[in-house]
C-alpha cells in the first residue's frame, strides 16, 4: 500500500460510477480488481440525561468499517487537545518551576482501531453505554438502550481498479440510509511510496501531490458544472491524531542502530516502518479519517 489522494465529487450524477468505469477501462487500460465498500455509523452520547451529572457538551462518535477493521473517531469538545495541554504545561513550568500540570483523563480526539467488525456494537450493548444514533430512524420514545446499536449508517459503494503496476483507483457513491445518492468519493493510491516526499515545487505542492491530482482529474469524466474538491488534512491536525508522548520520543532517540554505519545494502534490507507511513492498516486509518472529516463537514454525519 502507498500514499493516497482523496477527492469528493459533491454533485456526481447517479451514472458517475459507470462513467468512471468506462473512462478507466478504455482510456487508461485499467483492470477491474473488485468492490469498494465502506459503512459509517454515527452516534452521540447522552451523559446529560444522567440525574445530577452535568457535561458542557455531548460527545460524538463515528465508526467507519473498512475491510476487517473498524476505525472509531470519538470527539469530546470539552476536552483539551494534545497541543493545548502541552502549551499550558510548558507555560506552567516556566512560571512555576517544579510544578507539573496533571494530564487530562482524555484528550479531545481519540481514534482507536477495532477488529472484527461488529465488536463496537457488542461492546456498547454489554456495557449499556449511553450512546444513541445521531438521527433516530425509529419512534421518538425509543430508549437509549434500544437505539445504541442502530447508529445512522452511510455507505460508500463502488469499485477498485488498477492502472499499470503503480496505481490503484477506488470510486464509490455515498449512499444515505434511505438509498439516496450524495455524490461520490474518488481515491488514487500510488503503491511505490509509503509516505509523502517533503520537497515542494514552485506551487507549494510536492511532485507526488501534483501527480495524484493529475491522475484523479484524468479519471473523472467530463461533466459540466462538476463540483469536485480535494479532501486533505493539515500536518498539525494529523500529528494531533498520531500524538506520541514526549517520553516515547526520547526513548526512540536513545535507541542505537548497530548497523547505522553500514553503507552497504544487503538482500532483504527494508526501510524501517515509521508511524504514519501509508502502509497496511495505517493507510486505511488515514483514509478513514479523511472520509469521516469530509462527511462531517457536509453535515452528513
């Protein structure tokens, strides 16, 4: 798996999947690889309904199922971000030497990966957790216990194609619970590279970003008035999700590589896998975060 670019075709027609299929097969000599299927459920907490318990704001949770994993994004608006806590801790250490700021019980965003699919619903039911669907599909009198396993579900249904040996392209319609189509996602994956090069061109883009953009544009059919936007995430925001505590960084710095002075490559030598590289579950994890973020911004979750 490699570095991935994601685009959102907001006003895609219902025939968009077929148009893209024809374009990839005829003009790019692409090969059909299989189906692309994603399901997303959204929940909110009901902590304020507990007698005598007050919360500044309810928490939200989105669970995206992709392949054999479930990527769960929890957000507590009342909790601090990692960067905010670190800034306050630094300021306190400067003004009051020797005094440390205790860490919060949790931070604003938590993004665990669960397996197998369905494990989250089982856990919520066993714990009788106070989570309900964001958009109830049943009667208004349904209890939280009955509703906690019926989170509003969106799906992305489409296909996966290969172009040559270096590219994978995924295209899928966004389907609401009632079956209505709300545009589509188009994803291009460049297999040879697991991370983004840092060298930028005169437009502020890296060469790979430019290459991904060109491929996505070439795959999209020529449809008048198409509203297409790139789905991206800033480095600071992704670092917040991938946060590592300072002591972990220091421990890594103290690790000594016995072969760091060896200038010769040996058979089987592979670059060390770094946290955040776009390989395996980490690639799916970042893709899931981007998809959830795009749908939340549009108010679909």
